[in-house]
C-alpha cells in the first residue's frame, strides 16, 4: 500500500522568506504522479503543483517549486518570497497509474508571519 | 469554466436522519471521487465513480453509505441514519482522465 508522510506538523516563516515543506512517500510502482494541495482557512482544496514521476525536471509554478528525488522517494515543496496568503494547510498527495485514489499525507500547517 | 460544485456547503442533521451531498463535476469531466476529512486529518478516499458506474468503493463504509453518479444530474453521496462520527468535511473531486483531480469546496456535515 502507498503511504505519504509529512513529518512537519507546523511551520512558520516571516513574510518574503523562503520555506521548504517535506514529503516522503512509499510505493513499489514506477509510474505515478505527486501533488501538493493547499487548504486555506476557507478549507477549499486548491491544487498548487503537480509532478509526473517519469519527468526528471522539477515542476515549477511561479513562486512554488518542487525538489523531486525519485530514488529517495522524496517530494519537497519550496515556496519563495512567501506571502500572507500562503498561510494554509499543505497536503502532499500521491496517485499511481491504474489507481484512481489519491493518498494524502497528514498535512503541514504553514503560517506566514507579517 | 465553472469548477467543481458541491451543495450544500453546510449540513446539520440529527442522529438517525439521512444526509444527501451533491457534487457536479467540472464541464468535460467524467470521473468523480468522494473523500472524507475528519477534523485535523488529511483526506481519505471513499469512492470513485464514472457515469452510472461505481468503479472503486473500497474506502466507503459497508453500511449506511452509498454513492451514485446518474446519467443525468449530479453525483450523490448518501449517508443513512447518521451518527456523530459521520461529522466531517466531505469533498468531491473530478477529473477528465486519470491524473489531476480538482476539488470542490466541500460539504461540512455536523451531526447533533
């Protein structure tokens, strides 16, 4: 069974700083996708970024980028120039080819301090 | 292009009543998924449906819970005879193909 582990329950950084959220996963599959979702106080689940396991290049979306280390089964999220609106729960998630279920980690609560 | 729609956003039920949660997928999406989020936890998969078919219900409790996605209309998650432990946020997601799932705003169910 796939598992996703987020070892940082809470983090806080000053506005404009860079922060990295950690995620590791366990799978025996070779083809899969990884995601970071953001859940702000409104509790809406918002897709932040997606990585295909077969791509060596790390995904980037504006201030958000990932460090995907397939051999280490690690998928960290870097937020540059953090903003107050980045305050939210961040969930790492995994889905493999042929399986329709997203498996989520337990989340990291990120607070951006003014 | 409207996103995934869920209603109601908040639902209060007394123990023993029925709860019906609705989800309309994004336009062009034929895959619908339901997840449950208990307080202070991540989302847990419940069921995956395509039009008129349940594909995977391995995360759904065997009793009291059912889901459908009819040919016409929204997907429905139905909880019969609700108990306090059913209080949670229920999220629907949709996708065009297997890959990226887009989530609705969720329905917060409170059982008194």
